[in-house]
C-alpha cells in the first residue's frame, strides 16, 4: 500500500473509466479482470475480483428468490438459470433492491420455460403482493362516512381507493399455486382461469386478496382510473340492465368500505 | 499528506460542521433486521439504540413505516444506508438524497451514515460496496460529494470504512490517511467498522493496529462489529455469524484508545433469535466496560 506518483503524472485510468471498467467486469463474467485491480501478495488478481463477481450475482439472485418464492418453488432447479438470465438482461438502475425484480414477470414471458406465461402470471401476483405491502398510507372511509354524505344534502359522485388496492386478472390458477407453495405442497398443474382478484393492505397492515365478483371485476378498473360514478354506470349499461346497476354498485361499495378499500368519498350537491 | 503535489490537504482545527454530536454516545445497539421488527416494536430490554437500514424505510407506506415510527418512539435510532454511492463519479441522486432527508426528518436519528465506497457507474447499480482507489483524485471527489450531501441533509454525515478484496491503482496513501483527510476537510465522522479493519488487514497484509492507531480519535462517531468467514488465505465480510474473538480483541484495543464510543452489532445472514444477539451485545458491553476500567485505573 505504498504511495506512488501524484495524480498529475498518473498513467492510470480516470476514476470514471475505472468505475465503468470495474462494473463491466462485474456484469459480464466473460470480460477480464479490470486493469486497475492491482497485483498483491496472496490471492491473485482474478481470485480477488471473482469475490466481487460472485457477491454481485449472489445478492441479486437472493433478492429474486426472496421476492418470488412461489416462482422458485414452481420452476425448482431452473430458477438459478432464469435469475442469471434476468440479471444479465436487466442490470439494476434502481437505488433500492426492492425494485430490482420489477421487470421479472415480463422477462419470464420471453423465456423458453414450459408454461412461461403462467409462471410470469405467478410472478406478477407476487409483485402485486409486494406493491400492496408498502404502498402509500392513506385514510380509510367507512359506512358511517357514506351516510354522512347523504345527511349533508349531497350525493356521491365517485370514490378514491386506498393506494394499496390492486386488481389483477392473471389468466391462470396462480392463487392455487401460491397456496401450494405456502402450505409446502408440490406445485399444482397449471390451468387457465378467468377469475379477477383484488389485493390490498388492510387496516392491520397485512396484505390480503380475494376473488372479485364478475360485477366488481368490471367496476374496479374504472374506479382505479378515476371514473366518476356516472361514467361507471354508463359504461356498465352495455352489459347490465340500467335498473340492475345502482343496487350492484351500492352492494360493492358497502363491501369495499367494510374492507378498508376506500380512501375518499367524492360528493356533489344533490339535484 | 502535507506537501504532496495533487494531494487534497486539511489542517485540523476548523471543522466544517458541528462536532457537537461526536461525544454523544448512544451506548450499545443492534442493527434492526426484518425478523425482529415486531419484537422490537413491542419493546426489548438490553439495547440502547437501534441502527435502521435507510433503504428499508424509504418506501411510501405500510408496515415498514409503521415499524419505523414504533421503534423510533421507543429507542434512540441511527440511519445507516447502503445506496448513496458517495464515491461514484456519477453525481449523487438528488431524488435519493431528498428521500433520505425526509426519512431523517421522520425518524429523527442521532446521525445518518453510509459507506465510503461506490455502487453505481453509468446509471447501473451493482448494489455492492465497491472499493475506491486510495488516490488524490478519488479523495478530492469524495470531499466535494460529502460537502454536498451534508448541505442537502443539513446534518453531519458519517461514513463507514468498507471491507475490500482488491486494491485499485493508483494507491497514493494509506486508507487511514484517506479517511482522516476526508473527515478533517468536511467535518464528517467515521463509522469505524472494526471487523472491516480486520478483514482488510488479512486480505491486504497489514497490521490492523496501524489503522486503529492512526485513525483520528475525534472523528469516530460509532463502531460496527460483525462476523466474517475465514477462508484461510482470505476473509469475506459475510455478517452471518457471531463476532470473532480476533475482532473483539481489536475492539477492546480500540475502546482502550478512544474511550466510550457508540457500538452496534450487525447481522445480515443466518439471523438468529433476538435473544442471541442481545447476549452477544452484553458480551461487547462487558468488554468495553473492562477497557474503561483499565483506562481509569491507569
């Protein structure tokens, strides 16, 4: 560790070049040891740099395995190969490892994995659970707040959902597969499934999910994009009799309020 | 470092930021890890402070922030990050710093720390603590970055010496010279990881006491202790086991020289029940007490 020539005469790479070269060596195992890695007594340059290469991959693989335990359960020994391919294809641009696997579901659709679309859907379900877990906090309204809207001589014009509420339509039996992992059972055969699901974080801060009724499955996406009640009813009139819609909306709203999904009740003066 | 061409210089005596927190010892703490969140939020005896991993709480809401508030209400806390990448040539992320500043306003930590390393180059994050060359160029850049970070955070910043496996050219000073000049020039403090000193001494072939003797005592804000994996011809900083006797001996040596310093244990893998870490912390507390008794007696 003895000092060499001062920076003004240094023959070495600039710091920027050095960091780019070091990182390139981590990302691509086929590249050689960065030129700035000094020869030292004891371990050779290659062995020293391999410690960093190994740590880089192990850390990222660990994150994917921790975020996607059900996927790892289903694909079993192929998980490492998939993780390596994802790490190669998607170097992290995130500050937090929390986001490293954000593109993992999409990536899985591009692989030659048998049932790749179903496995990708399971990965999407696991990411939705993560997203609901640490989504922003917000107030929650209850049925008494709904009564208060009417008591003020106003009418309900729309609702804002809690930021943790998500709707997914995976197209496969991903929830059954997820339960198999949770209960330590072998993976179940994949089957197509049209059920839509809602995921949310409850008042106890636990992440929950449940199947949506066919009416909720159509209503929820419109609420999530901020449609007013009038717009929602108009859109649903193509499928339901106009007289059916208000009681169905009222029933869904009562349930959503009870489950803590509703953050805000929007109102306007009653006609 | 005096008089070397191209070398950043600093003369002790005019710290850039307040040193008022330097003497404010927090006692003996633990790095808070996910398996222990619930237990700690409900209160445990035998820990003076908790060190929270900043990035675990830089989220929008949910359980992490609930636990943050619960722990910060019961205990003194410090924030410890892994992603600032203070040594990157890439400019610091203002978005990251603003989030960290917001987290600090919420948690009210005694101080905020990160690592003296780089993780990002060209916008790609390795998520690993990568070494800087011990060069004048690197030192000058880090001095500028630390000043900027302290301006954004509006508080003194604390930097941890990392464990390294490669030395990068050019080497123009010793690691402790790099750190001493940095803290002198910026008023930043040191999170002295005694395990990392041991790991580097083994991996690079120097006497760890040279490092501990040379580091400016006034700059040391906190001490880290952790376990490592000894592979014979080299040592990996794994944080997956108890602190080794060799590192505890160095810790005793450090306390004998520095006096009381806030000390915490880190465990990041094979995390045992909290009670096991509390026992280990008691042992560390005893070592520190013994060293202080010896110092007073002499």
